[in-house]
């Protein structure tokens, strides 16, 4: 009988890329200014949208690199 750890197929090193969109928004020095402004919005607001794009890009990359080929 095989152990559960050896049967798991989610041990790809690509999964570590998913840590980036978790850690980057937690860095306080990124928010510590009003400038630069983008379309009149302070850094905090447009940075939140950039973090969403970062999360989507990381998730899509991990999905493409780890999906099973038929």
C-alpha cells in the first residue's frame, strides 16, 4: 500500500509561485506614499488593481505549467 504523500500529484515546484501574490501585498513599504498617481488615483488604489493582475498572472502560469497532458 502506497503512502498518501507519494500518491499526491500536486508537488510541483511551480506551486511555489502562488506565494508571490500572497506575500507582495503584505509589504507595507509599497503603500507608504501618495505619489505616483495614475489617472488621478493615489498609489494605494491602483496598486490594489495591480495586485489582482499579479494574482491572475501567477495563477494562470501555475495552471498552465501543472495541468496534466492527455
